[in-house]
C-alpha cells in the first residue's frame, strides 16, 4: 500500500490525493504541517531532502517527491495518461507549464495571502508580480479552453488535475476568475466527474486516516 505524506491545504498535495481518489486506490495518509516545520525534521528530510510535500512512499520504502512526478507515476497505464506519443508529450507540456508559469504565481499568492499569518505584509513587494504573471497564465488557459473541453484530448488527464488543483482556489490568492468563463466552465466540468474529492475532503481511500507525522 502506498503512503502519502501530504498537507491538507496544499494544492500540490491535493493533486496526488485527487488522482488517487479518481483511480480508487487505497493508501495511508500522513498529514504533515509545513507551517509548523514538520517537513524540516530529520525524519522527513530522509524521505525528501528538499523538505516539501507531497511525498509518495512506494513498496520497499522508496520515496517519490514532486507533485507532477507523482501524478505521472500513478497515471501510467491508466486513462489519465494517453497512450499516443504526441498526446503524452502534450500532457507533459501542460504539466511543465503548470510548474513554470502557473504555480509560481497563483499558488505562491494563495500561500502567502491566505495561509501564512501576516504573509501579505511580508510579501508586499511580490504581490504585483504574482498578479501580473498569474493573470497571464490564466489568459493562456482561457484561450486554450475556449476551443477545448480539456487540456489534452477528449477527457481529463493528469494535465487537467495538475492545473485544477491551484486554479480552483486561485481566488484565495486574490485572483478574480470572473473574466475567464472557459476556465470556470472547465473547473465545473472537472469537479462534476465521478470520483472527484474536494481539497477539504477526507478521501475514502485513505484507509489509515489522518495520521500525524510523529506516528509515521
């Protein structure tokens, strides 16, 4: 059985929980609070030297970090990763876009403005940059989704799940999605699909419950 080290409010952690739920895979969930320094302990750093969540523990005690790497690993051989070579490359292209052009602004704004107490004051000089770059990413997504139901092909792939995780909570980082109707329609479409779980939801497949890192 997999073990997932995850933080409830982390968009990157949510990606992994979302795919595991869509696939109906049972796993053990260990809640790790990055705001309390729980990713900086020797025990956690032995699992991921970068000190970040999520981390997926595999059979034999091996560990896989980076949210999109975890998505690619879990999606292999499933409907969430196309078999066609070009479509697979397109899925990876959108996942690279998510990490390079989307997450650094949209997720960063949400983290500092919504999750970190006093974060708005600490990051005053970064907010304008986040807004500019985040809206550029949303505009690119809007143009694509204006003529496509999903990012690659006729159904949801891990490219959609990767982008959904941070986009659906972008308003918590002061982004207004009202001007992006195609993005809004896509968010609703993904959320309405079978097996979907909300970020705040305890996934049914997390059989060991919300274990604390200290008991891992």
